[in-house]
C-alpha cells in the first residue's frame, strides 16, 4: 500500500512524497502460528542454553500465556541481564528473557520483509543477502566506477557515528515507525519494546542484544540513507551500521557535503559523527572499512583484526573448524602470507 505523506518545507512550503505503508495487523504478530514459527527461528544455535531449555519444557503453556497477555494488552517487557564482551572493543550487551526474545523474533519476522523493501540497496548491515564481505566488494566496484578503471584519482569520505546504539532517540524512532505503520496496536507494542531500555545518562538508546534493535537502527538510518541518495545525490555511498563511506573524484565536493551530513544527523536524528573517525583521503593511500584496508588493486586485513584473529586461534588451540573459518575470511583479501602461516600451524 502506498500513500502521500505531507512534509513541511522551508518558508512554509508544503510538499508531498509517496511512502509505502505496512498493511500488517497486530494479530499477524501475536498469532500462535507466528509465535511458533518465531520460536523455531529463535531456537537455532540455542538448544544447549539453560534458559532456553527451561522455556521449552513448558513450550505450549509459555506460548499460549504470552499470546494471552498480548491479546489482552497486559504484556510487559522484563528487565535485561547486562554483561560485557570484547568484539573487538568493549561493549555492553543487554540480554532479554527468552519470553521477550521470542516476541522480538515474532515482531521481526513480520516487519522485516516490509521494511527491507524500503531500504536502499547499499545498506549492508543485518540484512539477508548482504553483510561485510558484500559491502567491501561493492566498495571496490564503486572504486572502479569512480576511477574510470584506474585512470582518475578517487577520494573517500569515511565516517563513523559516535555511540550509535546509545544515541537512538526513542521519540524520533517512534515517529518514523508511525509514518509507515497505521495499526495503532502494533505501534503500542513497539513503544513497549523500545521503551523497555534506555541509557539513564542520555535518556535514549537501544540494547545491542535485541534482534528488534537491528531492525530499528536500519529503519532509523534509512532516513539518513534517503537524504544522502536523494538530497545530496551521492551515487557512490555505502553504509554498514554506523560506518559509512562516500567515493568521489572531487575532494571539495566531499568537504562540502560533510557539513550537510553533520547538520542533518544532528538536526533530524540527534546523532553526531565520531570526531576521531572522520576523514577524507585518497583511495590509493588505503581506506579502512569493515576490518579491511582497501587499496586500488588489493586489500589486506587491518592489523588489529589480524591480531584478534591469531589471539582467537591460540585460545582455541588452532582447532580445525576455527582455522577453516579464518582461512575463509582471508580468502576475501590478499593475505597469502597470513594464510600460509595459519596453514603451517595446523600441519604442525
């Protein structure tokens, strides 16, 4: 379904844009059938977890109880269990209960297909058929286009958003969701999920551990993606979560749009760029993106990524499965010496 959405412009001018509207209803999410399908998806890789096993012992009762609470509008989100991980830098993870995570999956499996169709092609984070390797491959394809097959100098504007998940503004997110979703019951449920977590010191934020958070941040940043593609008209733009990069043969143009980007992120989304992770440099000098240092004709792993990889192999005793996994990663770049070093360690 598509409808006209009214937007206020400068000088009191009113403009209209077409927007797809989600036709799903609340019952599509809370149906027992959807909850059961969501459970099957949630269960993958978690069958040995104690809390998951406990929930499964009374699976039918637990699902019907959840469905009853949702249907009668008495559902409330439980508190989160907080812990830290190093991946690669220290991160705060907030884990919801199995019951709540089941609901997150039920919401995700209904809403993701709709919203995925609203995203630009060059948004690569947390989307089926996308991922880091395809993003890096796309970057190299863009380099070939801008450089006219290595005949022109290419400049890269590389940016990173500061404290990304912690800075997602709840009311802005809800207003964006409301512009797509007409069902008020779905919106009320999403409000409960979103308001179940926030950073007290800033009064906003989304938990890294929620599946719904992955979808919400893409919906949030899709506003920015559309701005970059249609207002700034950046043809060679790629985003992966809070990292994004724009290629051009015109350095001054990149310097100019950086000002517009800063203003839009601050005014529209209440986000800010990380002051130490914004630069404009030539592609030929090496562009650091998603763990790889990308050059015109080859790419190598970032040193910190390589160190973390070897540390992981040592901790796991160079087990064959881990080695094969890392060799698969290295096959995407020009890391022949590193691959040889790992292979020789496996033989020994």
